[in-house]
């Protein structure tokens, strides 16, 4: 079984944000993080799960995801996201990331475990540090779809 620990952070909502991921399987251990100049906490929580799953190269793996995000876990476990797909994500945010998630989610046998954030869970705390540090980097990625969808004013 592959263990995937994730966390997302945003300073302001929206604001600069980042995600942190730990992948662990047997003696294998990998950390991944990245920061974005303008995003939301929910986008970073979801991005952490996506990037972690995308890092698993062999399809069909059993993956246990540990997350403190009720947004991500409930959306999948309570099957809300599948209803959103049927309705074309009408009125729902983060369609781009949810579609990306569903593509990689379908490649593996994924289960979720909720962990309480900021409660001393070692891997969750480490992912939080990775996410916060990533958001503070000088060079941040641009969350292009989010920024385009949330521009103030329009030329049209």
C-alpha cells in the first residue's frame, strides 16, 4: 500500500498558497511541494492530492490518502463530485482541478483517511510546513485557470 499525506495552505483566500505531499511505501519516501501566487486553500488541498496521485507511475496501486481537508474527502466519499460531473459543475468551483483529480483517481484503488489538522500528526504537520514554505517562495507558479476565472473587470 502507498501512503499519501497531503496538505494545502493559503495566506488569504485568495492569496499566495502552496501544497505539500509525502509519498511513502516501504523504504521509499518522497516529498513534493509547490507554491502559487494567487489561489485558495481548497484548491491547494485538492492540488496536493492530485500531484501526489500523479507521482505514482504504476497504475492500479492501493493508495491510502491522509488529509485534513473535509472539502476533498467529503466531495469524493459522499460522491458529491460525481453528481457535479453529471450537472457540468454548474455553480461549483474548481472544475479544472476536479476533472484532473478524477482522471488520476480512476487509475488507482484510492481510500481516504481524515486527520485532524494542526493536531500533532507528524506527516500532516510536515506537509503543512512544506505547503507554507512553498507559498512563501520568491518564484511562485501562476494558478492560471483560477486567476482567469476570478479576474476583476473584463474587456467584453
